[in-house]
């Protein structure tokens, strides 16, 4: 990481660190950085907690597909790893998970997922734009409140991935599936794995 972690963290954030250790078995690397600024850490944790709540109008697998795809697009190894683990828990198709980086060429994604991923990429990739047509398509499945939730989730994941990428936050080996772009091709090609 490009910023050092602290030896001791504020009592104000120790409950969050404890919860992470309980849930993941270890404190997440980004938390060690956000923990340098306790108020920011609570805001970020609260924001994501709200977006990934059980009562979200977005299905859990949709939320995870969005988070992993944004992570891939931002080349955030930590995010792909952590969000990939969550996607593996929520998705009943390993093949779909492996195909996410090339979803446009896969028949494994339904029309709703394709609309969400198209919107996700338009929001994330520099030079692309969200169109009225994209929103019209999303309205087949989501009301306007749900579209606000979806937009906030995509924006949040971009913030998280850009933060982690800029500060070179390493992955923590939560997910063993090849879901980083290029990993699937290397896994399928024995010549690639010999290099």
C-alpha cells in the first residue's frame, strides 16, 4: 500500500474493525486506510451498508454483479477479490461469474442483467455516457427510486475502487475464481499458465 497503516486505531472505529475481522476473518486492507480518518470511515461504511441492505430494491446478485464489474473496469484487485467472494455467495452460476468481464458476448446474462451492466459501464468508463434509452430500458424492471439506488451503488463502487487503486490496496485472497479480465483466458489456455 502506498500509505502506511497505523499501529493503533481510534476507539471510535474499533467496532467496525472488529466486525470485519469477525465476518471476513481479518480486517480489510482498505479499512486500515479509511481508519486513519474515522469520520470518513463511518460515512463510507454506512453508505455501503445502506446500499447493500436486505431491503434494497435491487436483488443481491444484481448488486454483486455491479460491484464486481465496476471493480474490473477500475482494475481494483482488492475490490474484485472481496466483491467476487460476495458474488460467489450470491450467484448460482460459476460460469456466469467467470464470464462477467465479457458479458456482452455471453448468453448467461438475462435482459435485466444486461441492461444493468450496460448502465454500469456507461457510468464507469471515461468517455461513455448514460442515455435516455438506457434509463427507459431500466424502467422495465426498476422504478425511479430503485434506479437512484442502482446509480448510487455504481457511484459508490467507483469511489471505492478508485480509492483502492490509487493507494495500491492489495487483494486478500477471498475469492479463488478467475474473474479478473484475462484470468479466464489464461486458465483455459495451458500455454498461458506455463509462462
